[in-house]
């Protein structure tokens, strides 16, 4: 796959059909367009074994629109995939023929291929994931073991969310016994003992969204949102008590998922109990992102998605694309950061210039918003808070920690991020955002001084504004500002 191209994926699922168009860096392309239609192809499979006419008509309309949009957007490539409903329906071939008449060649994914893509999707967005991935679709459930950046064992079960209602109607305990037998026969009982269970699929993400609303979680970002096993049990009761009307009023929760949430919660509770998982972790990435990830080279897969995305954003929004890497190298000698902190600091430096187009009075707020709400992966809520604090301070926000970052990270973490921000602020002012002055100067803590070393020809760069920021950083570090030419 080229390093940057415009790619479209049409995902014909058992519950929804979706078009997503991606553009940008291959390791983590930006989403240009995303639209879904809740066609419910798998709705009638249990009773008739076929896709019903209403669903087929809705799917035809959606595919015609998506094919036209992809052409209008001039995508470089389009991949159309179908999963359990089309795979199992007696008239699945009819839908494939309809797609072909629209210029779409459908790739019918096997259960194992679905599982592999789901595992790759989670690894794409959470590179250090170590646990069980559960991808809940309308017609099937895929379980995947991910560890050390790789997908190992995987299995597919006929436990899609559109099938669960029929199983539960057979009586209390039927779902529990059904899941227990399927897991036992496949050798998966207890496989998640002590490990997180990564949630993939719209119905399970809706559960996480509901819990975020109920608990007043301050960050409206679902990726890497964690729920202990006990929370899942509580959610099952809460959904029954609230009813569909109140759940539909929850912000950012897809109304198309409300009808299946109780069944999705019941299945999740049974699964994590038999697997032994300690908590669930929501993943914003799944099958579609996994298909992209599967097409990357081994070298591209090793790229840090946070750094790739931050660098791409800097190239799109910043003034001097190379500046962020230089700025990070320039301030790094001041900090004894571990690998996790160092990558967050690096991301902050890459994004240090993203606020320059904003009104000067709102640049700090712009940095805060980008850090907290940007489409980043490979970063948790704490990481977003540190990134936000560094950018807020760097862009002139001072030592304040605006809400909600104080709720997402410890005071010590935020104080450390403020030092990053002050150092970035000094580097930005000294260099004017260009490369040369940073390459020819250095910053180091020596005994009780913060020494800024300048090339002789650059002495004139040490003006009043630079001196002020130099003293501010030195004071925050408990040092005295000193200049060496």
C-alpha cells in the first residue's frame, strides 16, 4: 500500500452497511467520510435462513449511494467486504450480484478472516493490547487472542447480536449454557483469565457510551474507555430499568443500537464470566481498520500511530512541518522521561504549532481541544490530559489546568507536562518556528543553572521575549537562567 492514498471500504455487515473513506498516512489515515445504514440483513436469518425483502431493498439503496459517493470522491481503491449474514443467507448471492451490477466486487469474508481483521484493528489502535478481542456483529461473534503486537488464536461463533434474543427467549439460563458449551467445545473457557476483553462492534461500544453518560465521564472519547466486569453486570440491570426511551436520549449514542443493547449486555456479561476477563476496554477500531492494517508492511505496522497522526496533523496545520521533531530533540535533555512519557512529549512537540491560525486569545484553548478531542489512538485518557496540558501551557495558557484534565491525570503528571509546555514555549520563541536556530543551539541544566547555549551569530536572537520565557522555565525548574555564547 502506498504511503498515502485515498481508500474506501464498504462493509456489508449483518446489522449495518457502512462506507468509510480514508486519506493520509498509511499507518493511520484520517477518516474523510463515514456513513452507515442499519439495513438489518441478518434480522430474519434465524427464522427463514434468508435476507428479507425489506432489508435487501434497503441494502440495494445504500450500496448504490455508496458506490456513487466513492466515485465522486475519486478514491484510489475501493474494497467491499461482506460478513456473516451474506455468507449464511440462502439469497446472499443475490446481494452480491446486486453489488456487482453497481460496480462493486464483494469479498465474502470467512469467520476466521473476520476474526483476524478484528484483531488487527485493535492492534492498529492499541499497539500494546494484550488480551481477548471480542467483535460482536449482527450475525456472528469473533474472539481473538492478541499479544505482543500479533494475532494468535481466533474463533467465530454464531452469536451475533441479532441472534441473542431468540436464544434468551428459550428460557432463563439458556444463553449462559449456550455460550459455556461453545467456549468449552472450542477450548476457550478461561482463556481471558486476568486479561482485558477488548470491545469491537457498535452494540458493545453503545454499552460503553451509556456507562460514560451514567458516570459523568468527562471525556467524550470512547477509545480505550475501560469498564470493570462488575460494571457490565450493573449495566444489564440499568438498561432494563431505564427503558429504550430514556436510552435514546443519551448523547452520541446511535439510536439504531438501542434495540439490541440489552441482548448485547447479556452476552457480554456471560462471556467475560466464562472467559475470566477482569475488565472490558472499548476499541474505536475494528474490522475496517484491521483490513487496512493487514495490508501494511511489517515496518509500517511498527510505526507508532500517535506519532504518525501527530506528524500528519502538523504537516496539515503547522507552519514548519519539520519543527516538531527538532523541538522535541531540543528540550529532551531537560527531562528524564520513560518511554511512555517521552512519546507523549514528542507528540506534544509535533503539535506545538497547530494553534497558530487561531485568534491569539484562544490559541491555548485550541491546543487543549486538539489534544482532548483529536482522533488520536495509541493514547489513553491520562495521555490526552498530559498532551492537553503541555499544549495549553506552550500556547500561552500558563499554569492553569482547565477542566477536565484535572480529572484525567494526577497533579504530579500535570506539573510535569507544564514543564514540557514551558520548554516548548521557549524553543518556539527562540527559533520563530524555523529549524536553523534549534539546530545551532542547545538547552541544558547544569548545577543550579538552565544554560541556553547559542552560536555566536545567533546572539541577537536572545531578545526580551526569549529572555522572559527562559527565566520562566528556569524558575519552574528551580534554576537560574544563564546564556552561553
